[in-house]
C-alpha cells in the first residue's frame, strides 16, 4: 500500500512493481488522467503529471516519465487497463476524448452507479482474466462524490457510492493476483477538523478487512 500526494506516484509504483514482471492496471479515479501532447496544446497551457498519469503509464508523453530503466515500455499496455469512475467523459467538452478509441476497458461513474459493484467487478474480472497477469490498483480519493470527500484537489459530482467503492476495492485487493495499491489526492489542508481523514481511514479499514 503506497499513500502519496498526487496521482503521479502511480508511475513510480508501477515501475517498482514491474521489476517482478508485467502488470495490468485497475485505475479507480474520478478522472481518467489521460492528458498528453496528442490531445492538448503544450504551448498554450501548462501540464501536470498528476493529470497525465494514465497517459504516461501507457506510453504517451515525455520519455522522462514513460521510459524507465531496465523496464520495457510502456509500463502497462492499453488492453491491460481498466479505468473505473471517470465522471466527465459524457460531457461534449470532455478534454481527452481519444481515450474512448483505445483498447482500455472503460467503466465511467454513470455506468458504475447503474450497474452496481457486482457487475462492475464482473467486467473487471473478465478483462483481467483475458490479460492473465497480476495487477496494480490505483485509487484516487476523488472517485468519491465531493459531498462525501471534498478534501481533494479536483472535487466533483457524481461520484462512486462509498459502499460500492468499498465492495469493488475490497474484492480487488483480496485477490491473490493483486500486487499492490496506491492511494492519492487527499488534501489535509482542506480537512481542518480531521474528520475527513477519519472517514478515509475507516474506508480503508473496510477495504482491507477481508484480507
């Protein structure tokens, strides 16, 4: 379990885990983080690795963060990625529409809320069985609705229901194929009373309880 600041820690976690072999990736995040030079003007606005982690992990972007010593690139191939929780891809102004034409398995937040945890897991297991490799889990706390967890860098609505999120992540980390998990984006400066930190620790306790 790796706890860090922003989503860029996913890259180091994957690079470390890849030393033991190839991996799939379950990317649970309120944003797909698929910004890369192919879908935005690098001369018009600054980029942030925190909004590019999935693009970089799949080999899109600066070689400094896509090519890792002694590890074949990319860190994960498109067909080995399951992205769960994107909340903006049905907006006509969605910033990274090219993700929809990749081989990734995409389950947006609207589908999660419609399908429920059990059917989301069915789709996830199907992809993982086809890949046949161990997997890493990335959990961005902003996958929760901002009414539940506002102490994040990019809050938004709707979000994955907390009970569904616990069920999905608990099943994923309990499986023997799970190599590890990272959690990012909780901002303690936005939680002056500490009550949201208590909520997050409680959620993690429920996720890991089955183990």
